[in-house]
């Protein structure tokens, strides 16, 4: 069962995936990376190393789809999930072939995922920055409303200045959509995200 994590570049998708894996009890992650040529390779990384090597303030960082197997307890039952981290999607269709290909792969996974985290940076709402929520996000929210998969709008970076106000705007825009504020850094909101996952999978 896939948990697809998508959104614009630099919004914190990869850090969210790593720290959520840690929150769910993983000490290291086994990362399956899908190379551009369609081959996949696997690497084991400690959490610290994963953060150091996979997360960056310079976008675009994640260039190919990469996933981590997670196990979450649902009552006494264990649920296996594959968290799928994806390259950031900007506005419009990219010029470069490989970037377009990765975008297509990401959107393809959207069709088969059981759970979708659409990540936005709450501290950049209304700003003129590549990672600020914009037309791509509004369109994805509409899609989320009508998607078969369970869709969650994750408002990340709630530890940063301006995020509270950003969250207010997002809530207005996202009426009828479930939205949870988190910080992938401080792990604030992770308990709510986990409860949402458990409720949804129950
Ligand atoms: N303050 C703060 N910084 C965050 C948070 N989440 C991520 N960051 C930072 O934002 C930057 C981007 O994080 P990534 O996890 O690499 O973002 P991404 O969405 O995977 O980026 P791409 O792979 O380029 O699409 C890094 O410098 C992170 O440390 C957060 O909740 N709060
Ligand atoms: Mg990334």
C-alpha cells in the first residue's frame, strides 16, 4: 500500500518522510531509489545520514522517486505501508525530458496510491517563491477532493514565522479538505498525522 508524498520543491517532503519513519519507530531506513532509466537500487541509511544526504535547502534536491517501507500499529494489527517520496513539482510542464518523466511517474503513482500527503510550506503562502502554494497546489487540492485515495493536505514548516497566517489562508482555500499543520523539524503535528492515517486505514 503506497503513501505518496508530493508537492512543490523545497516544501519538506523528504524530511517529513524521514522524520515520520523515525516517529513510527524506524532506526534506519531502507531506501529504494528508482533511477531515471527505470532500474531501482536499494540503500540502507541511518536516520542522521539520511537527513544529511537526502534533505537540502537547495531545491531541487530529490530528483527521482524514492521509497521507504514503514510499519504502523493499528490497534493490535500492524499495517505495512510504502512511503513514496517524489521530486518537487513546479508550475507548468518542465522542459527537460528526465524531469518531465519523473513528473509523469509521480502522477502515475497518484492513481494507485492508497494515501496521499500533499505537502505545502505554510510559511510561504502569498509569497512570490517557487515553493509558495500556487496554481499547481490549488489544482491538486481539487483533485484531492475527488480522488479515490485518502488525501491529506499537510501544511508544513509550522515552526516558521508567518506560518500561522499562512495556515489561516490555506484553511479558507481548502474548505472541505482535511488539513493538518506540522513541522517536519520539530515533529509537531505528527501525532495528528498518525491518527489520521490510522483512522483512514481502519
Ligand atoms: N523550519 C523548517 N524547515 C523545514 C521543515 N521541513 C523541511 N525543512 C527544510 O526545508 C528544506 C527542504 O527540505 P526537503 O525535505 O529537502 O524538501 P523537499 O520538499 O524534499 O525538496 P525537493 O526534494 O527539492 O522537492 C531543508 O532545508 C529542510 O531542512 C520544517 O518543518 N520547518
Ligand atoms: Mg526531497
